[in-house]
C-alpha cells in the first residue's frame, strides 16, 4: 500500500509542512494551522524530468478560515494544480473535498499563491499537473 500523502508534524504541534524536495517545515504552536503535504506529479515523462520546487513560503498562503475556526471544523482536501513553465499555479481544482466548502475554498485560494521553481524536462522549463494534499486539523482538539 502506498504511503499516505498526508504528513503530520512529529511533535504534535500544528505546523505547515512543505514537503517538496526536502523543504523545511515551519509553524506556530499558538493556533491551528493547515498542513501542506507532498506534491505529487500526475504524469510521467520519459527521462530528464526535474520536479518543481516550492519557492514561496506556505504559511501566509494557507490561513485557517475564521468561519471554520469558529465552528471548530477541520478536514483534508486533495487539490489538482497546474504549475506553469514560469512556476505559477494557473489552475486549481478540488479533487477530494473536505466536506466543508470554506476549507476547500481556502485551500484552493492558498494554492494559487504558491510559487515554484518550475519542473524541467530536457533542461527546459515545462508546465506540469500535480496533486497537492492540504489538511486543516480540527482546532482545539488538544485542549
């Protein structure tokens, strides 16, 4: 069975995780924060594909929606994103919903703000489709 695309902080402290080519994680212990999982490329290309690398910091891009905090809801969203040859996300679709429209919308909006060093194929920048898991842990689950 393949490993889960969802990553939880080892310490149990809410954190945003950008697991792209070994990018470091950051977070805040004082409030709930989303977790961004490993980017997975959807299509295979013959030889020489270099994966995109996250250049922007995810924490500001993925704020926890105030309405979801008030209602104390969390959930996991799986997004399909297209990263252009310039490293911008130009298309975002919810592949798997959290069941909460406010969380799905926040995840999609956050993904649009991410910037990548683009994928390269044969040495040239190339657009690529990928999946990106985002998890909003239920606030206050620890007390």
